């Protein structure tokens, strides 16, 4: 007999984007992040400052036996 | 002889157990006993659920107290008690004349009262923190109300010894518990300044504002920006981010239309909408009318000004569940923002002439979404 326990863990992602060339990268959400904030990072392709393009959360169901 | 004696003893036991069983059935058939048993069973089920709702309500209070303490607030416990019991009385509806302006007056009065109570307690807090505390106070207030209403009906059912009333509580309590769970999770999302599902409208608006030539505040906590889309002047309106606020989009749109003497080709509203069970989160739909979950004053302001000048109103909605709308924005909704933006651009290019002016309103709470 096994006991299945389902729990949900979630991860919030911040999407950074270069508005000039469309380059995007993803990192973990940090407190203080908000969409359209210019971050301290530049585009590796053209050196344009990156902005936060979106913040979303992914829920993952975990099964423990 | 021994054998007969044993058989007799067995018969007596069997007779006694049969009589006890009949007596038990007779007792159970007494209406008062049945009623008591039903009430005991039902109340044990609903009281367990009520305990869960109370736990969520207490947690929300404690989180708000912790937030206030971290900002060195004056009397956090007293402030939270006041905010938890705050209410706004509905305007008189048997006399409908002027009901919208009376409702607007009362709703804004309620908002400003909460804001001033918080500002008095934490005078040095910035506007974003104040808005987070306001939303947190709303969560505490809502959870406190749900708990008190459920407790009221349970106590009333017990007092009246009414299993029918208790059955009604038992039927409705899973929905209320789900609602309470959603509110409970929402408090953490707003505290961390993340976008919620309802921030979909402001997210689309913020992206349209990206290359804006001019930005201004047409109403309190509301921002407008002017941009060009395929030769059309597009005025984009959203709540002022990243505050956790919905702003005053109705008042802003009415003012902008009047400033343009009604020379607006179209008003397009973009908002999150509650999905029906079975519908996909993030599905985009298009319709006619003001997409806005407002109690009345903001929505009617757009309807009135659009009717006055004969401006067509489009609605672009993205569907999601109630919990998804007030907690962390799910990936499906984030992905839908791009589709909604494309649809808005398509409406602008296909249904308005080059050189005309269009208003796009990103409706919803702009928590975690700037401009």
C-alpha cells in the first residue's frame, strides 16, 4: 500500500528583453522587480539596457510516495 | 443435559441482542434523536471547515501586522482591527436617480479612508508600499467577513436547531473556503509586488506604451500615453504602476474623449475575465462593450461618453479562474498578453482609418507592472 501525497511548488520567473533586437533571457524573480523596469544589465548583442518584459509563475505538481 | 443448557443460554443471548437491536432502532426513530444526530454530524463537518477559514483569516491579520511592524507603524494591532471591520454602505437603490455618482462618492470615500488610516500609521512609506498595504487590508477585511458570515449561520442553525440551515451552510462552505484560499494566497503576491492574472490588461497597455511620445496622468493613479500605430494616434490608458491599484480608467477615458471633442474612432478595452469551468486559462476572446469588472462608476463613465459621441467600443478579454486572477500571473496568461496585444493592433489597423485617434484601455490591477 502506498500513500500518494500531492503538493504544489511554484517558481516565479522574470523575463528580460532587449527592445532593440528582441533578445530575451530568463532569471528568477527578485523582490523589487516589475514589468518595464530597466535592469542593471545590457544586451550581449548590442549593449542596449534590458527591461523586464514579463513576470510569471509556473506551478509544478510534486508527487511524494 | 449440558448441551441443552448451552443451547438455552445461546437462545437467551440471541433474544437479548435482538431486543437491544429493536430498542436501538426505536430510539433512532424518535424524531428528536434523529435531529440531534443530524445536527451533530453536520456541525462537526462545517465547524472543521470554519476552523480552516479562521486559520486563514488569522494568518492574513498576522502578515499585515508584520508588514506594519517592519515599517515602524503606530499601533499595528489597533489599525488591523479597524481595517478588518471597515465597511461601505451601499447607496439607496429604490431611488435610482444619481445612483452612480452616489456610489462613486461612497466607494472613493471608503478608499480614501483606508488610505488615510494607513498613511497616518506609516507616514514615511512610499506610494507603492501604501498600495500594497491597502490591498493587504482588503484581503484581511474580506477573510474576516467570510469567517464571520459562516460563523453566524452555523450559530444560527444551532440556535434554531435547524438541520436545513446547516445543510445550506454545508453546501456553500466549499465554495467559500476556495474563495478564502484564493484571498489568502493573493496577500503574498501583492506583498511581493508581483503581477497577478488581473494585471493582464495593464501588461498589454504597458507594452503598447513602450515607444510613447508623451505621458501624463488624466486621473488619480492613472496614466495615459500617446503612441503611433500604423499611422493612427493611439492613446493608451492604464493604472499607474507598479502600484497595486486599478486606477480610475473610466474617469480618464471620459476626460480624454472630451478633450478631443469626441473625435475618437474607437475605444478598445482589454481585461482579464473569469472563465467558466471547462474553458482554457489564457484563451483570448473578442466582443463588444466595456470589459471591466468595476462595480459601476468607472464602466458607466466609458459607456456614457462613447454613447454621447457614437464611439464603438471593443472588448478583448483573456480568460482565467478566480484564483488565477488575484494570485501570481500564470504562464498561460503571460503568453496570452502577446496574443491580446496582436488582436488590439489588428482591430486598430482593420477598423480605424489612418490619421484617426483611438483609445486603448488596459483594465485591471497593475501590481508589478510599470509603464
